[in-house]
């Protein structure tokens, strides 16, 4: 019986293969353009690569007029653990704080960020009310430069 390689060796080999492959269309003999390559998701099943269609466009459940400001993980802007959200996750790009919507609600701020999707994972001081959203930034100065914007958000279906 042939000896099988260790799982770590297989994973390392797979990673090298994924980083070095050229994407080919199933019906053509040419490599995809960068635009075509990023338009789909590639999955590995056994030893084959299969292109999949892009994720469907999220549906808008409601559009609401709000105030959007920004915050960072500084002690004077947060509670005793500035790098953990109220939902218990680590702060990162794409999270927002809000007092009205449940954790995990996905929103877009189209006038400011286009199609970028944010997720509600933090809360704000109660004085800010329910129609105020705070976008997280990695630095105090980025948050300060963002300022305050009166705009609309799109609440997306889950």
C-alpha cells in the first residue's frame, strides 16, 4: 500500500498551487482578464477548479435618513476594552455602531461608500439615539477627518 503524504504537506502544496495557477475559462483556451477573474469565485473540488457566478445582489429592506460619524479604538471613544465590539467581535474594517438595529444587520451607505457592506456589531452612547451610525476606523485621525454626514443608509435583507 502506498504511503500517503502528511496533511500539512498536502495543504502546503495546495496553497502553492492556488497561488501559482492561471485561470482558464471552461470553453476557451485563454486566460481570463483581471476583470473576468475577480467576477467569480473559484472553488477547489478534488483536483479541479470550478468558476462560480458572483454572489447575488443583496435586496434592500428599507432606506433610512441618518447621521453618520466615525470612531476609532481609543480609550476616550470606547469603553474599557477598545478593541472588542459590543457583539464580542474584534474591531475591523466594515463594522458600524448603532443603537437601533440588531447585531449582524447588514447596511450600505451608498452616498459615501457605494456598494460596500457594513455590519452592525457595536453600540453607541445612548445620547446619540437610534438614527446615528458610527463607522469604525483604525486611527483617531481618520475618524476625526471623516466628520459627520447627513445621508441615507440602506438596510439589507439578511
